C-alpha cells in the first residue's frame, strides 16, 4: 500500500511539474482562460481549472486544452476522465510527450492496485482450498472480474501506444507491452477452455481473446514500422551494424504473423501491409548483409597489410556470420513469398552465387566442407552433375566418406543415366 500511495502522489503532483503553457512572472491571475486554468492547476485549484477549461472544449482542437483538462481530472482523482482527455490530446497531437507519459502513469497505477486485488483473491482461493473458509463462488466471480479489468488495462495501454508517435519511445515500450498482451491472451484461452494441446490454434474465437490478439497485431505492426524507419536512419549515417540489428528485430517480429505448423501458438493477424513490410524487410536485410560483408572484406585486406592477425580473424568471423545470416534470410524469403517447399529450398539455384561468394571470401573456413556440400546439392538440383561432383569431392576431404559417399554415388548414377 505504501508503494501505491507513493505512485498516486507522484501521479497527482505531476500535474504541476510538466509542460506549463507559460511561466508566470507574478502571482497575478491571468485573464486568458487557458493561462488561467494552468495557473489554477499550479496552485492546486483543479476544480477552478476545470471551470475555465469546460467552455474551451467546445469545437476546439487545441491539444493543450485537452492536456490541461486531463491533468485537472487526474488531480482530483477522476482517472477515467483523465484517460479520455489524454487520449484526445494524443489524437490531436500524436507526439505530445507529457500527455503520453502521464497516461502511462495512470495505467501503471491501476495495474499495480489491481494486481494487489488479484493477489488477495488468490490468497482467499488458497485459503478456501485448505480450510473451506469463504464463499468460493464469490471469490471466483471477483477473481474473474479482476482478470477482465486487467485485460482492459492492457488494451488501454495498447491504445495509448498506438496513439503516440515517438519511434524511440515506442521501441523502448514495446517489449513489456507485447509481453503483457501475450500473457493475458494465453491466460484468457486457458481460463475459457483449459489447456488442451490438441485444440487447433486457429479455432479459438472468444471475443475478448480476439480483441487482445488484434491489439497485439496492431502494436507489433507499429513496432515493425518504427524499426524499419530507424534502420533507414542508421543506414543514412552508414551505421551498418546498427541497421542490421534493427532489421533483424523487425524480421523476427514479422515472423509472428506467419503460421508455424509445428507450434500451437496462434499467429498474429496478417494483412497486405504486413506482407509488403515483411518482403521489404527481408530484401533490405539481404542487401545490408551484402554491404556489411564487402566492408569486412575490405577491412580484412587492410589488417593483413598491417599484419594485425587477430583483427583479420575477427573480420573473418564477421564475414562468415553475416554471410550465413544472409543465406538464411534468403531461404525464408523463398519459402514465404516464392512458396518454395522446405525440402527444395536448401538447393534452390538462387543460393548458388551466395555460397560461391562465401567460399571466395573464406576459402579456408572450418566449415568449407559444409559449404561445398551445400553448393554441390544446389548444382545437382539444376542437373549440373559435373560441377556438383567437383564440390562433393572437395566436401569429402573435410567431412569424410560417411557424409558424402552416398551422395557422390547418387551423382555418378545420375550422370550415367543422363549420358554425361
């Protein structure tokens, strides 16, 4: 309770600490209604502030009016009204930092107080199980109501996230918010029908569950857009490594919209915008990986000239890591957009120049046997058996007979059947 009191005090007092329209030079009451309302707020006279603000709300789209109104309602403890006016402020000015931050504080305060209520009801439930004391029907009804209230808080947080446009702040807030929405979505499913592993993941149609799923989808989509936007800024500054990290995260998030047949987790709600974003991110990631590899190869030459061998090793590691990531990204794009099957994608002809580039850059890699074998399979899929056999023979030297002999035998047979 002490922690909650501290938060509430900070929440109410914050009305006096954030974004004053003008700084008063004296204690005189201003004549301008907007400045007068700010004056009353500074002097803890919130009701008077509301009286000044009420007529200004009619047919007015000045975000400052709605911001001050929200502060006034928060100061007198009417948090529902405060939320409404903070949201209206953000609708009118999506980058209004103070409105978003104070709105987050209200949701955080409500979340903490509600969690205490849930914990208390859980204790009562345990007490009933152990001693039979209490009315279990009342306890469970109150607990279900509390869980529903918690869900509404998370949905409100999601709405605030969608209204607010500040890419870096949104990116920082995303992980916690998405985890909360995901947890409550899973909990709704388990609470409504119990955990049954055989239930098809797409078959659950509870309205509240779908509402949370849609919010998760919208929040994740916005996060992806922010990541892509920030990656472009990093590329403009030639910060290749940072751009790759942002694009990798964006690529990971887009995968949540695509069904995994081996998972019981329901995918997010995909639309044409996600399809286009996913393709753009994949292609941009491939291009950025390629650019980074060219940089590392150039760096390696300079380090070799200086005989800085540890730096040469580091550049080789980066080349190999990014080249493998490039190939894996290409594989995902082929399966997702070209509908290449998992059985065929690893020997797709578009991978041939990538493995060739990898082997040219790292001819002495510890994994060169694997790369030659993969390249051999790609050539074999194109019925270029002689080239396939050449790479298979090189792979055999590194990987041994047990890995390659059967494949070589098959290649020889195919060459005979084709008359080559």
